C-alpha cells in the first residue's frame, strides 16, 4: 500500500477503453479482472439491466425464485453437458466454496462417512475465501494463512518451460499422471479432485497439455472420486471454447462459472451439478440432507437478466468463432515477444496470454525486483495507453473477449513497447 499514494479514478468505460477523471484513455488489457466480454457500456447489456431494474431489483431465493434466474439456470444446464441443476452465488470464490461443500456433503448424504479429503493441483487458484484458498495455493497470496487452511493432497502440473532434468515433456506429463493415479488408487478417503479447467490462470498461465485433464477425469471415475472443475476464468470463451471441459473431453460432477457469466457487468456466479449429486440432496426434512448455504444476493434478478442477455449475444454474434479468429493475432507476435531479452516463455490459448519474465534466459531465473513488477508495468502501460496487470513475474494479457483484431493488435504492440521500456526498471 505504501507504494501507491493515489489511484486513478475511472469515470467511464466505452468499448474496450477505460477513461479516467482527467480524460486519459486506457485499453482494457485485463478485461476488468478477466470478466469483460463485450467491452464497456454495451447498449444491449445496459438495456437488460435497466429493464429488469424497473421490474424487480432483488428478491430472496429462500423459499422463492424469480423469472430471470430460472431462465438463466435452464440456459446454463442446456449448454453444460452432463449438468442438471444450478446453485447461484455472487462471486467466483463463493461458487467454489459451494462446489467444495456440495462435494463433501454428497458423500455424507449417501452414507460414506470416510470420504473427506480433497485432491488438487499445486499452484491452483480458486478464490480468496478460506475454502477456496485451501484447495488452491499460490504462495505469494496465501502463505500468511497457511496454518488456517485445511489440508489437501496436491499434485504437480507439467510445466513445459520447466521440465525436470532427464525427462521429455511427454515423459514428464505421464510421470505426473502416474503419480496422481498411484496416490488416488491407494486412498479411499478422497471425496473430490478440484482443479481449474483447461489452464491455471492466476498460478502463472499454465496451459495443460492435451489429454492431461481428460486423464484426471478418468482416474476420478475409476476410483470413485468426484471431479470438480473451476471454469470461472477459463470457460465462456476465454480459452477459445464456450465450455472448456467439453474441449478437454472431461465431464465433471460439479462445475463453477463466474466472471464472464454476466458479460462482466454485475456480480454473479453459478455452481452446477450433475443429477447424481443433486439427487443425493433429496430427502425428507428430518433426513437433513439439504445444503445449508445461501447468500443474500443469490440469484439476483438484475444480474440474472444481464447474464441472459449476455448468453443471447454469444449466440447472436457467434462469439466463440470470432474469438478463435481474433486470438490468432497473438500468434503473430510470438517471435517478437520471445526475442526480448527478459522474456523467458510465452504461453497462449484463446484470449489469454502469459509472458514470463526472467533475468537470465538460459537459467530461466524468474525476475524478483525490489519494487513491485505490477506497479512498474501498470505505470509504463498507462504511458502507452494500456491497462496492464502482472501476476508475479508474468505479464498477463486477458482482453475483453469481443475485442477487434485491430484493438488486439494495438494491445499486443503496446505491451511489447511497455516490456521494452519497463525492462531497465525491473531487472
Ligand atoms: C480460476 C478462478 N477461480 C475462482 C476465482 C475467484 O473469483 P472471484 O474473484 O469472483 O471471487 C478466480 C478469480 O480470479 C479464478 O481465476
């Protein structure tokens, strides 16, 4: 906090641009924390909010329901293979808390008292609440709370840039999967395997190799472990597909959506389950099989209305196809970015790019400056008219999904310029 004596006040958003109180414009390179889809002030989304806010602003989901939330649940189930019911909450962290609770209580509901442990991947990120922190673990974020987090069984993700000596990448991938299977096959107490779908984002843009997620889902099935996916950052087109688990050929028992669900306009998240999980919660009142979980704004009708409009727009504008085409712009810059002397690795999939900064390309030494890399890049980016955020030594490019080819070209070009000018300040 001491490094920041003031923050720019954003007063307006128009298209892919953020405008501050002094009239300065910044291209939104992080989709306002990875959630913006259509850019800012989109008339159709604004209209959906306005119309709904005139009818019903909020009404509890305890004992009641509302039309936009019901309609949204139907649409979500329709686009999510294998899913049956929806549990709403208001942000990604709570959606993951619900996913964890649903999975743990499932086993209790069916009388399996021993299944209480959770397996996860190292360096995952599922949010900042205690349950979500426990199933993830990004050291920089969570180490202060380590004692209070519940224990999990953590497995490595094969990182193509840092393969241990003596392995090919394929060998290493198989080695990681064998370790997972070995441990899971010997432990009957594992209730669920929780992981991000398609890639770990906050944990450093680690894109899974082909078949990795599918194999984990098969292991889970084989040893009767629930497979829980977090698509909060990676679903809805971020990695180039509407439903990331479909691309990964790995149908989960539980999946969480957030961020882009409302186009990035209002706060809402959803946890979906298959019929098996849902049915385990059906019982007589005295069976106490229901999930004691609910938030004040669960199923908020305005958020649901904007989410409904957002989903309609995905279809109408053929957004997924557009993303697949536009995101090719990233590839055009691969070589140029890789050649910068502080860039160690460039990782990309769909509308997500991570640029890993190192002090020594050969030794792959991550940059560890005295000052925050994030602050330096934010300030240098601002001078170039772009809004950038780094995570550790990774420069993240996570633009609004409907960004045009021209604007994405501009964003990547200006990011390269920013890395060039920030270089001397971070090394
Ligand atoms: C994969 C993943 N899961 C969960 C979350 C938490 O979402 P929220 O910030 O809405 O609580 C995030 C946020 O970045 C995320 O990237």
